[in-house]
């Protein structure tokens, strides 16, 4: 069970790990057959992988899939684990779990209804938490009660269904906000009730700087990141006091465990920020990545710059930034066509290079020429560079000597190392290339990149393990939670 050395592309474990490099974007039905197959063929590994991913993973859709399939499966202990894990999800995630089980899996077992009933009652017992959830996810909560015919408590009934929220609730404050005439009164209501940005925007015709300040004060660092583009459109970045407050919130995101690495990267890509704010977000991204993993093995990144490999170059910049943020051992980056040369970030000392540093380092790298994936290894032999794992961003279309499998053998003889290989497939694949690696006895894993840059951080926990076999051992050591261990404290997500 604990051996992942079988590199057969039909290996369900490899397919599951490969799926983490994609973001389903709510199209959960596309990955459902893989989860169903994995649960049937390797249930023990599947259940432990679910625990590992919910702790280490970034993509919410994968977490939803794991819980939905665990809680509806034929194994009692897995259903119990799903019951417990569901308690830590946000309301919109619980709603997606329910919808996936009904619409895709095709069943809604009693234990799922029990888990959701407990989830809702736990929040009802904490009015502040329930009100916060209702303010942000009113429709999702209504959907959960109505779909399972669960009877809401008195407060839940008043807020969700009667539209007569108690006077002490944020939803009642929202009605007062809509009627407030001055910016000062609006700001006070927002601060006292922590009304979310999107809700305020829907309630007010005009958003003044005073209201923006109140909004940002009441927002979490993640909410500020999520709404950077909208805040910029409303002039927040052009107002000195408001921008300073935004930057302060962004700096706090570096130590906030709830902040998503991928959403931070997405905000940088779409918000069109000034250099100062972008640097703050870059530092946040690096810190969040560094808090998750530490890569201790000497590592090399090979970048295919042969003809038509422009996408590989873009992916490599992102990977170089991610890896250099968490690696504590030797890290080298090489670009290759029929020859290879090292790419250096230009950063010296203890400072870690950022994405912008790698962008500058790759500035003159253009896709052109043939393909010799063994060329970087040949250069490393010459320069006596020792590594234990190699990431190759390529379409695998090797056509020029030195061939990688031959160079790998020579490298092992010269440096006394047998580096494992992680291939990030970009713009296609070529099975004979991988077959040649396997025949040489190379430990190789392939990940298919489908254009989703925000899922690349999912590769890091895999690189942080000494080997694939040890990664599986680590996953398999996890113990399934059971309902008797569940506490109300697990239901902390709004």
C-alpha cells in the first residue's frame, strides 16, 4: 500500500496527485470519476490522502470532493471521518458538498444529513457566528435547511426565512445602513457590525472615503486581497489614508493562516497594483508558501526553451519563485534547447528572490531551437553541481543528444546521486521519453499542466518530501478522525 514506485500512468495514486495541479473551478463532476475510482481501488490511501490534502492543500474544490466522497462511501470509518471534516468547512463549501452528493454521486445518506444538522446547530448555539455566516452566506444556509428539511431555530428562522432579523443582528444593521444619511453614520454601522464589502456595495449608492476606511478596517486580510481590484476601481488606491490602511492589512496577511497563497497570486495578476503594494503581496505570498513547506533536498529546475515552448518559460518563472521561497538547500535553474545555461536571479545574500526577480532573470529567454533535455545534466556534471531532485518543464519532445536518460546515468556515476525526476508537462507529452526514463530505473512522476497557474503551489509539498515513497508513508501515517473526537471548536469557519 505504501509504495508509489509504480509509475504506470494508470496508477490511481499518480492520477490523484496529478489532479492537484488543476483547479476544477466548481466543475466537480469532471473529477468525480477519478475520486470514485481511487476510493474503490485504493481506499486506504484515498482516505489518508484526503486528510493530508485538507491540511496541506490550497484548492477548496478538491477538499469538497474528498469530503463528499468519503461521507457517501461504503466504509463506515471513512463516513465518520467525512462527518468530522465537514464541520470545519465554510457554509458555501458545505452547500457544494451536499449538491455534489445529490447531483453527481446520486445519494444523500443519513450520516450526511446528520453532519449538516450538527453543523447548523453548532452555529445556531453561537449567535455571533451564525449571524456572521448569515451575513456572508445567507443563500447557502437557506439551501442547507430547505434541501434537507431541517427545522431552523428561532433566530435562524427569523433571519433566513422570515426576513425579520433581531435588532442586535448584523442583518438588521444592514437595513439601518441603507437608510443612514451621513458617511459617518454609515461608517459606524459598518465597523460595529463588520458588514462585508460586497454587502455594503449592494446597499449603498455612494461609497465615500470614510466608508472605505470603515470597510477595510472591518475586513480580514483575505477579504482585502479578494477585493483589491474592486477597491482600486472605487479610488481606494488613490487616497493616501485608505491605501495605507490597505497596505497595513496586506502586511498582516503574511501571518494569517487563513490566507490562500493562490488568491494572493491571482490578486497580483489582475489588480494592476503599484510597485509598493505588489511587493507587499509578493512578500505575503513568499511567507505563506514558506509557512507551508520547506524543501531540504538540493533541487534543480530545467526549463525547455525550444521552439513553441513559450508556455514552459512562463510556468518556469512561477515555479522558480515558488521553490526559491521555500528551499533551504542548493537550488539551480537551467534553460535548455540543444545546449544549456544557468539562469540566476541576481539576488545575493540571505534575501530570497521574488517573482519579479525571476521575471527579470528570464527576460531574454525566448523559445527557439531543438531539444536536448540531457544538456543541463551534462553541464551539471561539468560544474560538479549535486542535486537530489530535478523538475523539468517540457513537452518531452527530446530530439537531440545528449539524451536525458543517458546523461542521468553519467551524472549518477560522476556525482554519486540518483536524482528523482518531476516532469511538469506543458503543451503536450511524449510517452517514449518517459518509457526511456523508466527503463533506466529513474524515479519519475509526471504532472500535466493545463494552464492553471494558481494551482502550482500544490506541487511544493510533494517536492518537500525526501522521495515519493516517503511522501506516501507520511500520508499513510495519518489517523482518521471519528465523531467522538469532534468538538464545536472544529466549526470555526464562517
